[in-house]
C-alpha cells in the first residue's frame, strides 16, 4: 500500500480524496482530525460549490443579525 501524505493536502483536497477512497480509514481519521481542530462555528465553502451564493447570503445575514 502506498503512503499518502495527508498533511500536504488542503482540507478540501483531503475530503475529496476520502470521498474517492472510502476504504482508506487513515484518510477519514486525518480528515476528522483536521475538522476537529477548526474553531467552532467556522463555515467553509468554495465559490465553485453549487450552493455558494445561497450559503454566502445566509452567512452574511447571520453576521448582520449578530451585529444588530
């Protein structure tokens, strides 16, 4: 089995890798560990995501409500 360098992958790349290699339990562990280190309440999404505009608008609305 080849050694995959999970540390060199971005969180998004690691997620994509795991989705394509679900038998790779170490990839899942690495992904979950990376996610657990993210500050609570952090939202991540990419402009190429299908629901990007909807998620961005929702995030902006939440931030506006917090500031009021």
